[in-house]
C-alpha cells in the first residue's frame, strides 16, 4: 500500500512537513499561503509558494491529494431518487403501526384488564414494537430531509440524527426480543419450539439481527472513520444485506393477502434495489460498505483509499491499455470469491422474489376486480 496522500488543502503544518523534502519552515509557508490566497488545485498553485519551484512542486504532486473543499463542502446535489426510496420507510412503519401493532396492543390491554394476566408480556412486546415503528417513522422523515438537502453540512446533521434514531430502534428491538424470550421461556406451551413454528416471529427475529448487522458497522465508522476499509466490518455489513433481502421477500410473501395492493406495489422499489445490488456483486464482487459508511462523513474525516489508489495508478501508469492489463492481471491473481458470489445470488434472487410476488398479487387483484364487475 502506498503512503497515504497528504490533503494539502486540509493538512496541518506538521502533516505537510511529512512530504519528502519539505521541512517545518516550508510547511508553515504553505499553510500561510493557503490561508491568504486560497486552496491549491495543482502543482502550478503550489509553485507560487516562496521556496518551491515548479519542478519541486511536480515531484511533490504524487504525494498530494489536491481535492478542494469548496467543491464538496458548500453544495450537494439533491437526491430525489434516494428520497423516494427512503420514503418507503415511514409509509411502511405508519401502516404497520396503525393497522397491525396498535390494534394488537389495544386487544392485549383489554384482555389483561379482563384477567388474562399472561398478556402483560405481549403488552410489553407490542409497546416495544410500537416505539420501534414510531422511531422508524421519524427516521424515515429525517432520511428524506437528508437526501433532498443541498447543503452537505446540513445533510450530515440529518445523517447523525438518523444514526441516533437507529440506536433508539435497536434499544426497543432488544426490549421486544427480551419480551419474546420471556414468553417462550415461561408461558409458551411448546417453549422455544413456538418460535420455530411461527414464520412471522422468525421474520421479526431475523429482521432485528439484520438491523444490528447493518447499522453497527456504520456507527463504528462514523465514530472511527479509518474503519471504513475494515474487511471484517464489510463482511458483517454484506451479511446483513444477505439476511435482510430474503427476509424482506419472505415478509412480503407471507403477508401478501393481508396487505393492500398499493402497499405491495411500492415494494417494487426495494425489489429492484436488491436486484441491482445482487447484480453488481455478481459481476464485480463489490461491497458497498465503504461507500455507504463514508458517504456522509466530513471530507477531512473520510478515508478514500480507493481514490488514492486511482490517483496513484494514473500518475504511474497513465496508459489506458496498460491499466486494463493490470486489472486483468490482478483479477487473475485475486479471483472473486465463489462463496461471495453465491451469497450475492441470494440477494439477486430475493429481489426477483419480491417482484414476482408483487406482480402475482397485482394480477390476482386485477382479475378479482374484473370478475366482480362481470358477475354484477
């Protein structure tokens, strides 16, 4: 691995002094020049500093990241597609809250008041799930605001709020899990076998595990940005997608007759997303962890090693054909893992399962309406 590039437009004098041939005196001049005249974007700019020739600046350029903060820090493109995708979260959470969980909670409370003392456990569980759905609704709104914000600093505030709300949801998910465990351990007729015989409970359990595996690594990277390149965290994150994709598909499938048709139709979007992620991983064996985990970090905290490698290769191997030959050589030396490809196929298959379930339900709905009209 080459030595990390020095971010000339962010670096302190001590960091700049680590450049080959640059001492503390010259590093201080560079920082003072930057404060007075603005950011550096090329060796020509750096050569304007007293004591640095154009030849020396070119020599230093291979050790420097020239990224200019004003490009990334002051403006951000609004992502309406991303906003549309995350809008599914509050819609789904609210529908489940008012049509499933709150009615169940109300029945549990009424039954407990009538003397069914064991129902206290389900009051605990349903109250915890209600809090999860409320937290997820708020988180969905925050994510929409994050995606449509055109100011990176504001988007990062929304992202931080999103991570906090993830923590809230995880706390109540643990509470719900403890409630279920209490029921299976002390009250269920078949003990823990009840969990295995109820697919809806299994979906909830696996969904909670997937949530922890998805957001745990992201929280760590937010706190410790250098972990963005950690292969173990990337594997954990990828595992969460591999779990959540079939769980999502199974959730839609077992509830297809209970959900309204509009609710099923909007799940086409995550179905397509799973197809895309699965296809990209099948084709390239690429993990999205580093991209997702570092997307909302401030530029000075991000650790874009891939970008550093690209610049390093472009400087030392500018010929496109030679770069392609290098790529083929590396793929031969380090072939994609067949196991990872197999797991990626699960994600791809889950996306297809969701789309086929929705399509089948829509066809059934259309035929039923047509037959109803025909009979009338």
